């Protein structure tokens, strides 16, 4: 097989190697031969100039080794050379630092909180006063608040961190200083750190940071700096003391370890200086470059495609060719680059060669001259693909085909088509046909789409409706959804865009009501049956029992109960013995009685199960808490190996680690077996109808499918909490990358579970708070959250026990709650109502909205037609039976083909029904 030896072209270029930058939309200058000229519509067009570059390369065949040798020459025929910007998501590790130091007067002290990662950091904080019972958060006195602080209702303060003036070049450090006096009546300072650019909150082991200022019993696992001895406060950038203390996770085998209910020793204010650091991980966008050139070898009459990129690590080119303008993928004749493999007889895969020094990689592809185009995407790992604006990269292989492509792009300019613009939100150019309507679709997705269409034609045909049994039709519908799930996962880049053709036919169907394991009937209305404080009464199950009939009368069909297991934290999210169901909410027997009561009134029950992590009851020989007790007495083989806190001997984690407790290794067969048996036991013994799955980012969604197949829930949903995209502190309009990550997790479960639509909640925040209702329509005129792409798996909500209640970590804009409910209770998806809102002054309006939803049979797959999305008003029609308007602006549905009557009205929202 002939091979080509060739030095990377750009190694001889005068262009500097591109520097990777975090969260920047700019691309470094390049000497490559294309320029950007403005379009009449304000965008830009890639104007390629097909002349020979300063350095030309000629290929000379060796008569001895049959190997082409590269020489520099002015005769090389170069007809295409272009650079594409590509973006990928990278996890950046950093530190949150907390330090306490005394000032000149021994009674005056200073708490300093810092972060060494770039971002717009906000300290969300409050104080706990001596002798105060029940409330852990209150506002500090005025004199304690740093400049720039703002009040958050009556319970907290938000203070921006300032960039340190002593930062070293290339580094960033943000910090805030809080001064206080020991004569005050403050017992503790509580805080969390918020990055306004991403919307992410950073806690301490899953809870608020707590800095005690008096002598608390040292058994709170979210305390920092409590009774740890003396240290040397190093300042923002100075050397750390040798006495830098690392956090240790305490565990309790008896009563809950929370000290909140215990009265601290108010007399002991023997403060000690300390400095402590906590690791954090932030996801950031990284700019990279991909350069492609095509040359004609005069001796062999072959086309030589050269690819170079500065994307780090192993980069695989997943490629094929096309013989005409249809851009249909085909496998070319040999020779192939060394190490190339065939993928499912449909494409080739070639690992790019590392450049000298390891900074980037390159590859050379030899192709016959009669071929029209070279198609490819980059594969970084099993879950990360880089493409061009959602399409395959398309490289023309002749001067005529390239110029023909350019001509078509120019023609599309006058027709309002999308050209290449450095202002595009995705930051990547459109390759191939320049963004025309009939974009190239990969052959794999195309085959799945054709299969879906065939199934749709089968079930919708007149013959099918009369001859097929209901069971057979339901089976076909379920197969359609599985195929749609597979289509979602193909060729997703790190900043992907969604191809709605993949499930268009499936979603527009109006099928009979079917019950599919894990996804319900489609008509569910969910109630979260607890808040953050519900554990404190000790009799929550009894209290909820008394409200069961009320919830049923309001129209709820499913209730989500709190975590039932014994737990280190009183809220239940740090479980120990999974089979011990005596918790702070009530006893095992009280839980069974409660579930039975809900079934009597026609409400299904979801259990809140924590599968990602589990707190150990015993230490190993090294003093590390990693030996479990109870019925599931696992050892350290059940713990992932890449969490340094717990010395696990399992495999590496398949997701993000939750550092407050040992992360369970779901790749272990004995772990999966035990968890499946436990879920089955909960279904049979307690009567749960399904699951709310906590922190599913921590383990692969494929394991979730395994657990759901074993426990066969009626309904299941995962908490996949992720940060939205922000630029300079302002939420981006395009949140496709965010919702795609949630979609990808649902995909991994094979569509057997839904997920909370965090995207929709975040967009509602900005739309309502900033009066920017245009945000509620995406670029294709669809709802911009998960509900706009896969509504049957989107569980919509505006508040829960983490975001609202007494935690208030991401509160819905105050006074706008009913606008939020008017949106989610009229739109597709499965809406969720928070307990605190049900039993409040909102009860009547929520009840009316639920009645409208039920009367008009709005379901998770209902259709939405957005009729208005402007600065001060959003309006839509759902199933042509309900119209809704939110925002202060004006809107009335047209009374032409059908008449509309006002059904519900409130502060800045209206809902109409078709008469």
C-alpha cells in the first residue's frame, strides 16, 4: 500500500500556534487564504481565494520504496485551504479558599473567601445568630456587609468577589473579605459560591459552607476550620503553611450528625486562625482550530487532503467520500492512512498522528481525482464529537466542485440563508452547502429516520388501524421512540445543535394513551411532596397523609416523596443502610400507610432514591470511611477508584464525582445486582410506583436503564443538573448545548426515564426577570428547553427543595411564579408543582390551571405553536385548544376560525380555551 511521508504544512507557516483560551469567542489571526467580507444582512461570508500559497509542496514518488516524498516546490497545485474554529467543553479544576485571621484588635476578625478560577463569582451568604432555632440563614448586620453587597429578600446577602490586584500574570484570583467582631451575637457564617457566568452553585460536600464562630460540637460535615489548630493565613497568592489542613468527611453510625438542633457553647469564643482549600471543577468552552488543505499531486493525479488541529489528545477522523453533489457517504478504494479501520462498512476511522512535542495532531489522506468531496467529523471519545454547525465537514476535491459550492453559497446570500459569521453563537462555520435548507445528514441518522418514517406509515395507515391490535400499535410506538433516542446520540459535538428531523414524525403523532415503563401515560401532573425543612417535624409522613385527598382534588396524579432511607444528613441525601427506612420523615410503617393512602385517592408515588453515593458506617485499616454496614455490607470494591477521599478499589467513575460521600462503582456486577434487588424490594414492600433519581450526573445513564428494566417503574426521572451558557454574565439566547447534555443522558437510558428540564427553568428566570420574553422561542421557533426537543421526556418545574424553600440557591424571580406555572401547566412535558406553592396564596390559580390542562387533555406530547415572542410578551397555542400569554405586553388570540374564552387570568398572564 502506498504511503505518503509529509511534514505538517502549518509547521512551515508564519502563523503562530493557536493558544487555547477559555470562554472566548475570538479566533486568533491566521495566514490561511480566506477572508471575511461583510454581507448586506450584517453577517459574513467565507471568501476563498484559490491561488497558490507562498510555500508549495510537491509529492515525488520514490522508485525504491514506493513511498511519496515531500519536497518544497512552486509547482504544487493547491486549490483549497481553510481553517475552521471548533469549540469543545473542558473541565477546569480550581480551588475555593476559606481563611480566618485576626486583625489588630483580638476582638476584630476577618473571613476571606477566594476562588482561583475565572468567572463572575458571587458569595451568597448569611449568618446564624446565637440562640436562634430553626433558621440557619439570616441577614448580617449592616456594618458587617462588604461594599457592593445586596440583600436577597430577608434571609441572605450577595457580595461580588473582586479580582485580586496581586494576581500573577496569567492567573486569576477573586476574593471577598467579611469583617466582624467577636462581641456580636453571631454563631456561624453560612455561604455558597455562585458563578454568574454559568449559573453554577458550589457547595461543601453537597451542603452550605459553615464557618463556626463559637464552639460547636465538631460533628457537622459542612463545617470548615472548626477547632483545627493554628495555621498561617498565606494571603491570596503567598506560600501555604505546612499546616494546611485537608477536609475530612465524618460519619455517624447513630443519630444524625447535624448540630443545628444543639445549642452551642455561647461562652466559648476561642477563635483560631485557619486556611483551608476545597477543590471545585468548572466546565468551560475552549477554542481550537481545524485546518484543511487539498493539493493535487501531478505525478499520481491524486488528491491529497491534509488535516491539522490543535485539539489536544487523541483525535480520530471519522470519514468517507462522495462521488456526486448528493454528499452521500461512501468508502473509497485503498490506500488508506496507516491504522485506518472500517466502521460498520459505512465509514473509515483514522487516528491522527501526534505532532512533534505533542501539541496537536495531523493526518494526510490520498484520494482518487474523480471523487467530488471528502466528508468527516472528529471523534474525541465515545461521547464527544466535533462537527461544523451540526453538519459533517465537507471538503471539495476539485477546483470546479469548490467554486460550484462557493457560487451556491453566494446565491443563498440573497435568499436570507445563514452564511459564515464570526458573530455566530456557536462559533463554528457552516461547511459544505453553507447552511442551505437541505443540509447533509449523516448516513446513520438518515437510515434511522427512514426506519421511523416506515413505522409511522405502518401505524398511521388505514389498514393498520383496522387490522392491528392495540398492543401491536403500542409496540410500534415504543419502537419509534427508541429509534428516535438512537438518532439523538449520533454525531453530537461538544456544542451540538439538534436535528429535529430525527423524531419529527414520531412527535407529531397523536397516539392513543399508552403506558410505557418509566414514562407513564403522558398525562401526569407531578407534585413535589416536601421541602427542605420537612424533616424537622419528625412526622412528615403523617402530615402528608392528611393532605392526600386535597392533592387529589387539585388534580395531581403523581407525588414525589423525600428520600426514605437512614441518612447522615437529615434531609436524606447522604444514605447509609439502604434497607433501613426509618428516617427523619417518619417510620417504615408510616411510609407504607402513606403510600397506600395516595393509592386510595388515585395518586401514584415516586420514591427519591440516591444511587450515586452512599455513606460508609466503618473505617478501614487506614482510618478511611469506606466499609459499609447493614444488609448491603459492601467493601471498598464498591467505590470508584478516582475519588481520592475514600481509597476505592473499583473502576474509574463513569460520571462526575460527588466528593461528600463514597461514589458507588456501578460497573461492578455485585453492586448492580444488589441495587436492582433493593429497588424491586421498595416496589413490592412499600408500593412505590416509580423513582426520582438523585444526582444522575455521577454515573452512566446505561446503568439507569438496567435498574429501570429490573424494577419496571410506572414513571421515572433523573436530576441531571447542569450549568447554562453565559457570556460576560448574560445568559446566551442559544442554550442548545445545555439541553443537549440532558438529552444525551436520557439517550443513555434508552429513553426509559425522563429528566428535569433545567434548561426551561433557567430561561424562564432570565425571560421574566429581565423582561426578555423573546428568549422563550429558539432559533427554529420551538420552546427553547428540553421540552422543545423531546417533550415526552421533559419534566418541567420552576422551583424545588434545592432552588427554593429555605435553601434558596436558585430562586424563581419573586412575584413571577404564576407566570412560570402558566407556562409549564399549559405546555407539553410533565409539569411539576412545588409543595410550598401548592399550600400558599397561589393554590387557587394553580388549581385553575391544572383544570384547564385536564379539560383540554393537554399531555406531554402536545403541540405548541408560538405566536408571539417579543421583549415584553410571549404567547402560544397548544393543540389549537388552549392559548396562553405571559408578560406585561398585549396579546389576544384571533377570533377567526374559532372563538376563545378567557379561562384563567392573573398578574401578567392569561389563559384562554377554544369554545
